[in-house]
C-alpha cells in the first residue's frame, strides 16, 4: 500500500544526525555519475512571485520526483514561500512507496547539505556564526550547523530589523547591522530572496566559510563579485550554471562540487576563504524521503 506521509510524520523521524550523512552519501553518488537527474524545470507563473519546479531523480536507493512551489510573494504571510510534495518509488521494481509532504524535507535537507560542507570547509574551532536572513532557512541552518561547529556567538541580520530582533530573542542570538554581523564571523549563511548582492567580499575574514542558499534564480544575487571569487564549491555545476545568478553573473570559477569534496577527489586548502553555493537538487529530496520512509516502515 502506498503511504501518505504528512509534515508531522516527517518531523517525527527526520533528524539531522542521520540526514547530514545521508546528504553526503547522496551528493557523492551524484558527483560520481551514479544518479540520473535532469536540471530542475522551473515554470514561471508570475515573474518574481510564483514558480513551480519539477525535480525528478533516480539513484541506487530511491526514485521519484518533487513538485515544489516557490512563491516569494508569500513572504511575511502565514503561508510558507516553499511548499512541496514528493513521490517516492522503489527503484528496483518501480513500485510506488509514498507521497510525502516536502516542505520540511526541503527545509532540512538544504541545511543538512550546508552542515556537511561546513564540516569540511569551516575554520577549525569556528566560534562565530552570522545568519543573514531570519526565516525558516536561518532557523534550520542554526540547528544543522550546530552539528558541525560549536558556536559561542550567533549573529543575525535581516532586511526587516524587527524580524531579526524576534529571531534573536527566540534563539539566543544577537541582532546586528549587516557589515558588523559579517566581519569576524567564521561561518556565514545567506538565506534571502535578494535581487541584488548585499554581502561584500571585503567584509569576509580570511578563511571564513559562506553557505549561500538563497536567491535561486539566474538574475538574483546575494553575494558580490569579490565574495564569489573565493574558492567556490557548488552542489551541481550544471544546476548553478542555469539557476544561480551569483555564479552566472559573477563568472566565478567553480573549484568543485560538494560530492567531489566528500569523496576526497577535490580538497581546497583549509585556510582558504570558501563559498558554498547551493540551489538544491532532486537527489537530496529523494534521499531524504527514503530516509523518512524507511524509518516509518521500521516503526
């Protein structure tokens, strides 16, 4: 019988302790060519406001597709900007296994991938985290990155200062202006729907690591050219060269995919200033969905 799994079902079993290594495994397989996955097909319903993404993938462990609604117009309302459903199949037989609510899976797998990359790239003994953005991805990254680093100070900035102050109160962080939040930070997360770059490379301390997960459109940007022209890691070369304005418009050279980093085939100097540009790819969703399905099947 095909299961239907709600967000509550997902939340009950999906934990970063298992999800982070699952994302490392999935991206290693992707970069090794063991995943069949076209680049996401993003349908523009209303430019800048409403998009529908179609994301299929086939791996050794799972097969399926995610339909994701990316609706920036929902920002500031009770309706999330990202909503999704995932259909999971058994790859050996084609048997349908489950329909899963994909909102929380999308949120958590994005942060889990950043955490996996951060373990490889962040300065040793990183103590200061700067979150640029105060939405669900900022919260998810705060939770996930604590599995990679022991932060003594968490800073938060938002284009809406009141939201930054509210986030800071809820999570024991410090609401700050943009430049002071970035300067001296060991790990920085950009998680916004900015249209123009706001993070300047000149603010980054040598050896800092940036997880850039927002503004997933070919003309939108979060980082300026100086920031992008550090050591650049991506989740998928093909995907970022179609979807990421930060990569396309800066013309920054790509050093490696995350999967190559995990496999050890590419390894930057640990003292380098690094940027991980993530647009999110389907194999991450299928791997996370399979993790959820298997956990629920085991009871």
